[in-house]
C-alpha cells in the first residue's frame, strides 16, 4: 500500500532543470529585445544643402564633411541595430562597408562612375522601399520617415567605412 506524499517527501525537480528553464526564459526574452527600440529616429538635416523634392540619382554629399557627420549620427540611430556599429555587420544584415567594393577595382573612369551610380541607385531604392521577400520584411522602408538629405548623408558616411577606398 502506498502512503500519500507530504510536503517534505514530495519529489522536487532537479535544481539544474530549474536553472536551465530560467536561463532559457531569460535568453528568449533577451532575443526578443535584442535590437532595442526599433522606432525610426528623426535626423536633423537643417545644416545640409536642401536637395528638393525630386530624388537625385547619385549621392550629392559624397566627401562632404557636414553630411558625413549627420550621416554618422543618422546611421547609428536608424541602421546600426541591424547593420552593426560602425557599419560592421554581425552577420544578420549585409555588411554595408562592402556595398561598392566591385567599383574599386575598375580602372576605367567611365566604368567606375557608372558602377558608383548603379550602387547609389541600388542603395537609395533599398532604403526608400525596403526589402521584402515572400512576405517577410528584411528591411523596413524609410521613405516618408527619412528625407532625401538623411538618406544621402548616411550613404556619405558609409563611403567613409569602405573596406577598400575608391
């Protein structure tokens, strides 16, 4: 015949199991918050030359020190959470320092200029419209959130972070 268990004779789960469950819960909640606040942040572009309503096909702020300063701040506020601090990706999102590496090897000035323009076009389209595949958002669209000046200033900053200079 079995006797009823009392509080002091009841089997307890091993301490290791409890610790493992607590650790797993902590990691899961940490992963859910890994990117922190992902609300796009405003970018102050008042010190940059205004670019107007029409979207420019190429970066007008290339090598512009003011734009690079604005772009550095804008990148850190809006892009670093996915693309990494100082544009060094941790592997989740593309490493933006490599974005126009294909252009660096080109010797012909016309081909190099065409390559840079093509990369500018790709960059601007990606930032404006975002990246969505099979219904999954890989990058949110920033058009209507960031103005043209902010987007091009971020590109000017990224150009200072290239692995290979142009």
